[in-house]
C-alpha cells in the first residue's frame, strides 16, 4: 500500500495539495477522479518522487519513500505521466525496451526480451513493433508508452489518464489488462480517469479529489453515487444500475 499523511504542497504560494491523508490499498485497482486542476497529477507525481512537497510524509509499504533508493524505486513503482514526448528516432520495440532499463542498464537478456514481447502483445503492438514511433497515431503511441510501463514489471503501476487518445475498444482492452494484472499478478494499479464510467466499471477503490483535497474515498459503490459525483464536478450526475453495472449520465 501507499500512504500519504498530511501531505501539503504549494507552488508559487498557491496551495496545490492540502493535508492529503489517504491509504491506497495494495493489490487493488484504485481510480483517482475529480475536476481539472484538482491536484490528481501532482499527487501522483509526489508519491512517485517526481516532485517534492512541503510537509507531510509518504510511505511505500511502511517505508518512508524518501528513504527508498531511486534505483530500487524504479523496480517497485512505474509512473506514466499525463503527457509524454520522446524526440528519438526509435522503434516501438526499442521504446518498450526502455522499461527494462532499471534492470539491465541497456543490455537485454532473453528474459528481458520475453517481458518486452509480453508487454507489446498485451497492448496489441506485436504486428507493428518495427515501426518508428514518429509514424504512429496518438492512440498507438499511447499504447506504446503503456507497454513500456508494463515492461518495467513493478508491483505498483501508476497511470495518469492512460485512456487519452484510445478508442472504445482499446480503452476497454487496457482496463481488462489492468484488471487481470491486479487479479492474477497481485499488482497494485493507480489510475487517473476522466471517464467516470470506466472508474465505475473497473475500479475497486475510488479517490475523489477537488481543490487539492480528498473529497471522498472508498469502495467504488460508495463514491460513485449521484450526490458525491454531482458535488465533485458541480454538475448534475445520475448514477443508474444497468446489467449489474453502475452507469453515470450527465448530459441533461
Ligand atoms: N509547475 C506548476 N506551476 C504552477 N502551477 C502548477 C504547476 N503544476 C501544477 N500546477 C497547478 O496545480 C493545480 C493542480 O494541477 P494538477 O495537474 O495536479 O491537476 P489535475 O487534477 O491533474 O488536473 P487535470 O485533470 O486537468 O489533469 C492546477 O491549478 C495547476 O495549474
Ligand atoms: Mg492531471
């Protein structure tokens, strides 16, 4: 599990995270939801040690995250940022291979290649693995970045809006891959989602953030309610139950 205790962060005297205390459960799929600017990406970046904070503490399985050596952290936790730009002329396979860097420092073994092949297969990239990343569509490139994160083979996988640019089929396929990683391989997955229906259908646990604070958290059915989501987004949201699934509508 990852715990944050009284975590606060200011940027240019503006409070971005305020007293964030939460426990992200191990071995579950946790979705972060909430409006633009709520602090979701900043929170994920702090728990990945990509950005610092002013006060509070973060623990990765009871160990203060500041005490975990960066090399060790890269073998335990992978983080896909909301936007990624790599200006290199490399193939899909080579970029996915970057995920193995914490283990290999560049020299790939047969086992590394097996994991790279597995990650490309999971993201349906095998048939185009020799294509240069510059030739890919937005959704194809997003899938390559996700495959790179999967190739890192960490217990904790943090994905900031991974459904960006993905069509319905590939979004759905990714969520099933993540669910399988949780249920079969006991991975802990933390994902920022704007499509509330994906959170409703796939998450075990939901953390709702607004204005730098946690507004609600708990098992999915506790947070995915009309009242909670309407408050969160300042928008009338209705939650229905359809074929055993929670479905949110907000188009009126
Ligand atoms: N480097 C920075 N300089 C100034 N303000 C920043 C910086 N990084 C983040 N912020 C501000 O912090 C707040 C939280 O940003 P953050 O990116 O964490 O939000 P978010 O919940 O991920 O939003 P979105 O859903 O739009 O991605 C925003 O008001 C943002 O403008
Ligand atoms: Mg964000």
